């Protein structure tokens, strides 16, 4: 079985529009198509993610205030994301 590794950004902060359900459906749909979906969460204070290790990066919507806080955290990974 092929694996697809998903980085789930800020699940504790951007859970505004039912995004946990969205990521669970994505996992289910991938598994129905023969993929092993590996979901790894990342939030402020966690060890820095290596974006090269992931096939997909998922982030929920969140409110404007939360987005501005998270943008400050995410900008530190700008170069890593570009790669």
C-alpha cells in the first residue's frame, strides 16, 4: 500500500469550519483508493516540521485574528516551504 503523508497545520487553532472532519474525510477517501494516509499535526510550540517529508500540507480556515497569529509562526518556515 502506498503512503501519503499529510501535515495538518494548526488543528487546535484553525478549527473554525469543521476542518477536523474535512481531514478525516480526506483520510477516509485516500484509504478507499488504496493509500495509507498518515496525518501529522503541527502547531505553535511543536518541533519544526520538515516540509520535504510531506506530500500534502493542509490548513483550515480559521478566523482573521488566529490567521494573523499563525502567519507570524509560519513565516519562519518560508524557505523550507519554498523548497
